[in-house]
C-alpha cells in the first residue's frame, strides 16, 4: 500500500475515496435492485441498470471530487499552503462521502412513498422541516433514528480514514505538475461529461425502460437531488426539454383545440383572454371548493375503488359526478394550481411555489374578488406550508384561516387539525359570512388523509389493521366529508352555494409505466341547490373545474383559462398529467408521453384493466402535447397568465 501511495502521490486520497464511494454506490444500487427485482426483471434491465449506474456514479464523483484531484496536483507541498489544503481536502472527502451515504440510506423510505429515488420533492420538503420531522417521527421513526446514527458513525470513520490517506503524502516534482494537471483535468472533464454529444450526460441519456422507478435506480440519490436542484434554476424554460415550437404555433395549436373564433380573444398582451358567459343567470352563488388530500378514485366505491366512501357515494347520487376526471399532478400544490388557476402543468414546480407568480398571476379568487366576493382559504395546518400563504395573499385571497385560528380542537395531527375540526371551522365561517350582503368563495383543504395517517379514534369501523394506514385514513376523510354536508344542508348558506368536492391528487402514484395513468384518476362532485343528479363520463381534467364552477355560480367575465365550461355541450376528451419530469397527454384512449431530451412516445390506455401499452406515435397528438407543455412555461416566463389591470 505504501508503494502505491508513493506512486500515486498527491492524487492518492482522491483516488481512494473515489473507489470507496464507487463501491458504496454500487452496493446500494444492487441492494435496491434486488428489493425491486420483479420490476427490474420485467424490463430485462439488470445489465443496463448496473453498467449505466457505474457510468453515472463516475460522473457524479468527477463533479464532486474532480476539482480537488486537480488542486491536489497543484497545491500539495511541504509548506503552509500545502498543509492547509490537505486539511481542507480531508474535510471535503469526509463531507462528500457522508453526503453520498446519507442520501443512499434515505432512499428506501423515499422509494416506498414516492416510487422514485429522492428528487426535487426531497428538496422541497426541506423547506418545511417542522412538518417533515413530525411526519417522519410518527410514520417513519426507524429511518429517522437509524439514518442520522449511521451518518454520524461514518462521519467519524471517514474522518479517520481521510486523515490516514492524507498523512505523509508525497507530491509531484514541480516541473511535472503542469503536465499531470492537464492530464487530470482532461480525465475529469471526460468523466464528468461521459458523452461526446452536444450535451453532457443527464438522466434522460441513461433512461432505458418504460418504468420510471427502474430508470431512477440507474442514478444515485445524491446525483438525482443535485441534478434536480440545478434544474430548478431554469424553471422559466423547463418545458423546452421536451422540444421546441414557435410561440405563434403553440398558441394557434391550442386555440384550434379550444374551438373558439379568433375574434373571441380580446387582448394580445394576454393572448388567451376571452369573455365567458355563465350558464346560470340568477343571483351569483357562493362557491366552496373542498380539496380532499390524496383521495384518488381508488378509494371511492362509486368510481370502482375500494368500499371506503359510503358518504361520498351517497352524495354522488345527489349531485354531478365526474366519472372520468384526471389530476394534473401528484402534489397538493399542483392540484391547487389546477383548481384555483386553471393553469396547465409543467415540469417546473407548481406556480404556487414559483417566484414569478406570487402576485399578479390569475386565480379565480382574484376574479371573484373583483366581482364583489369575499375570498378565503381554510386549512387545518400552517398556512406557510408549500408557500401557500404567499401565493394566496398575492393572488386574490383576502382571508386565510389556519391552525392558529382553532380553539379547543377535537384532534390535532402532524399536519394540523382533523378534518372534522376543519369542517367545523368552515361551517362556522360560512355561517358568519352568509350574514353579510356579499357572496363568498372559499377553498377548504383537508389533511387527515396524509402520511402518517392520524385521525381520531372511534369514528369509523376500521377497514384494516393497524389503524394508521392509507385506507383507514381515506375512510375517515369520507366520514368527515359526510359530517360537513350534514351541517351544510341544515345551514342558511346551503341554498345559495355551489360545492365542488375534488381530490388534489391520488395517494402514492406508482407503477411500472412511464406515467401511471390509473393514479391520476380522481373524484369530482358538484353539489348544491338546483344541481341535477347525473354521472358524467366525459374525459376531463382538473383545469376544467374552475371554468365550470364560475358558470354554475353565475359569474360571467373575462379570464385566461384554457379549461372548458362543462355546463356546455362540449367534450374535452383530454387530460394532462405531469409525473415528475414526464408529461402524459391523454386524448380518448390514446396517450402521448413527453420526456426530457427524448422523442415523444405513443401508448394506448385501457381504463378497465388500467394497462398502458406501447403504440405508434400520433404526430398530431405529439404536437398538441408539446404545445400544452410549452404554453405553461412560456406564459409563466412572460407573465401572460393574468387579468387586465383593474380600471380605477
């Protein structure tokens, strides 16, 4: 070993730690692949997974340690600068290696919850440490304890090892250093790019299957998170990874799909702004949206799901049930984006979290406020979570009720008040606001059906054991929904209010498909005085809900939304679904999936069997999908999605 250390000179520490981390990453990947062996075998992915995995690991380690390999050649010497650098190198090797191991140790629980390696979502949750820590403590306690202990233990181990490999280093003669430095720089550059193409390597280049989880296993978790962080810097142009199209063509493609005359578009500075006549012409009605956390169609008996929703199923017989409604994403903020703004999804974060949409961005709250409504958001948790307070206050919501406003709640969980407490507060506020000579709009967001699935005892007959499971929490959410409508129907505001019950997204979208279409199917139910019971089997999207609500409530006016007014004789026959970086555009049973830096792919979806099978790509549908994707990024970047300035 001493001869090898002498031969490798000042490069010895970096090479040692690179090899150690290659071993750690490979063992972690093999372990994860064995755990998910059925899915890896289903795509015949063992060789590709392991070989491309080593390639990605080399790339990651070149980015992490490459500059220090170069500096080691140039700076290691027997003087103050050299000794200071060696101490810094010891810190870097230790910290980098601990980061790698910490990310890999965190991966199994993340995969079990989200069906991906840690990605952008991992970063977003770090912004809310209190809620995340409490969730982990209540639902993932073993990982919460073991991962930090393991990280501390390997910190000590790596620190001692780093001291050992950096002690008594030999160094290269000065006359050889420029040549060795050039050679190291060239090797690091080639290793970090790992490609002779115009672009360096990225996750798309090593994706080889139709299973998103298997593709993510090719990566390592540290690389996956840091790549996501880098991508977040360019969210203005996030959809351009799908392809390019002139904006005029994007706009014309979507206008053609919408089927309205060119003269209907009112303002070139807001290119989608149109006047929309409400189907209801009476006194404007109150609007209440009950956004149900994670309550996908799989939990709704009347939609073919598990028998967990007796209250919803009974209500469905009294209102307008959408049987074929699909969410735009897999996060609450994506659902909020669609339901309150009608905005199309993009690979970027939802507009609720983006800096350029914190004010002056269209929302139905702003439109309704301008028409004399009192607008509000009612939540059982903390209003700052997921940046909701900033977005809502900046875009038309006048009042926010959060957990600080509850006195003597019945039950407090990790994510805030129980759904019963939430609905008690909503009923109290609606009764209060109904006494004013002013209509109201309110978004009510539940939280009981969220990991770690805490809810009050003795409220439901448990579907399964133990108590804190997805299915039991969904059944409690249904119980609380029935509890609210029992109060609402006895209230003075009932006859003047339109209610929409809709999920923000399904619970744990997962599966071997590039986009698990079945996990985007959600319930949507409109209730209220004068709403005729019906089951609507048109294929529709969350972005069609706000336009429809405005029409039912008697709100005519200008807005920039692409969604359809479903009170009219129209058949959208399309849905948009963002699954991490992939966008699925479903038209009828034909699905087009866009992936970053890869050609679009065509599929057929069988809703009965929930199977997505490969099919020839339809070029026209690929163009429509790309137009929708590019529209979102372009309109956000150029601030095109808004209302005209109010006349003073």
